[in-house]
C-alpha cells in the first residue's frame, strides 16, 4: 500500500528512495495545516506510511525498524506543526498514540 503523501513526494523527488522519512512527517503536517487532513487522518496516514516504507524496503539487510521510521516521521510532523494554533492538541494525540 502506498500512501498518498509518500507517493506524491516520491514523484516530486525522483523516487521513493529520495524521500527522507522526516520529510513525510513535515508533509503530513502541511496537509493538516491546509485542512486536507484531520488529526485522525494524519495518524492514519502516519501509520500507513510506516507500514508502506517497511514493506517497500523489507529486502534490505537489516530491514527498516518500524519504530525508527515512525520516530523520524513523527519528528518531521512535530516540526511541521510548529506554531499551528492546535499544536498542543495534535501533539497530545501523537504522544498518546506513541505510548
């Protein structure tokens, strides 16, 4: 399964391997900022993207660590939400989901 955000970034950057996980998180945050995604939608997109990244690169040795991929995406998401009016609410949801 390829998520919309990751797919669009891959097209823009010249391939999936050219898209840093952190950039995915920043882009998902941008979609929240623009009203395209709700926080629930963002959480779904993050989870689906982690799964997609790990599935795509499962033949690597060692394979991607889902926790590390998620952490990088969430770091980008946090940075992308800087100064968002609902930043505290969104980050509280992220913290609950991660614990």
